C-alpha cells in the first residue's frame, strides 16, 4: 500500500529567491528542493566560526542576477548530476540553459563547489575546465564533523520523497521490504517531521546510473535516519554505508548508519571544504 502526502508551503515557492542566515554566512536558493538543501547545509555549518563572511549560492545552474554583487566570499554550489561514476551522461548534461547559468556562476563566484567529482567531463566538453581549474572544488563535504547515532525507530515504514517517473514507479512496485510512504512537494520542516516519523529514507535514481543524490542523503542523515538506496557513487559502499535497495536488511540499519556517520564526519565534513577555500 502506498500513501501520498502533499502539502503547500508558500515559503517554498519556485523562482522566489530566499536567504537563510547563519552567524557569519548566508545560503541563497530559489527552488523548493534547493531551499530545503540550504536549510540542511545551514544545520551542518551551524557550529562553525568562519574567518570571513561567506555567501553560498545553492544551485549553480540557477539564476542569481543582482545577488552576485554581495561583498562576502562567494561560493557557488553545483548540485546537479551531469555524469555518473562510470562517465555516463545523465539527463541534464545537454541542457543549454543550465550550461549558460553554470558559466555565469563560474564567472561570478570566488569558489565553485561541485558536489560530485564525476562531473568533470561536462566541464571539459563545454570548455569550462579552465575556470574549474582556477576556482573548482569537488566533493560531498556537506556533513558535520562529529559522528551521529541513529535515533530509535518507532515506526516501521520508510519514505520516498521525489518525482515519480515510470522507472521509480516500477522499482517501488517491486520493492521487497518495509511499507513505502511517498512524499511529494513537501519541503523544509514539514519534510523533516515526516522523516523523523519513519524508519529510513528511500533513494531511487531518476535514471539508470551510479550517482549520489546528496540533498536526499543529507536530509536523511541530519534526521538520524538510515538511507536505503540504489547504487551510489564512491565513496559510499552498499551494505556498508547504506542499505542496498535490492536486499533491504532494515535490521542492520543501526550499524550501517554508524558506518556512514563515521566516514562522513571524518572525511567529508564542512571543515574539509573550508580548509580548501582560500581566505
């Protein structure tokens, strides 16, 4: 049985730029998914004391126009998957509007942070590799630097949040594991509460490939919930850092979450990113 949740939230309207402020940093985003990601990043960075103000532009493929005039150190965050870990081109790799916006972000930012090191072929093909070599930083450095423990599970269902295409519908239909509750157009605190009230978060790729939807991964982790997923890109290993969707061993969730937390808090925390940014 599949349950659907749909909530309207006027604070997460599309194409309206929102700012999310920390002690010495700001995240800017204009899409509901990217705004939710910005809030999760804000949570990861909340205990850091930055040497100088930083503005993070969440979604380098979006348009920020006059917001580039800010005097802070400007860090553009590239969130999209253009290539998977095997070099396969993905659905947005030939989107001309995205390519133009990414070029503008590269020109306007001080640091260009791509969450996936596997996107480098995209930049070479679009003659952007020169700017990337000057400004680029790659890696999933979105996590806190202290390990977390998985919170006690009170409900047995897992949730999936995202657009349902034919591929995902078929995977959900044939899934062997806990009940799946499908969440659509739910963002921010409302989504957090639904994750809290679940046993874990299901991650299904929009298209075939091995890649990591880091915003969904971070949402699950920040709520201390295990991830159940198809094959992710390195450094994440199935059955060690996340539950393999084809062998849903939910009884091993606590150990797998502990493994994941140990890896990301040590090697992929925000502090690692900041150490690479020149102040």
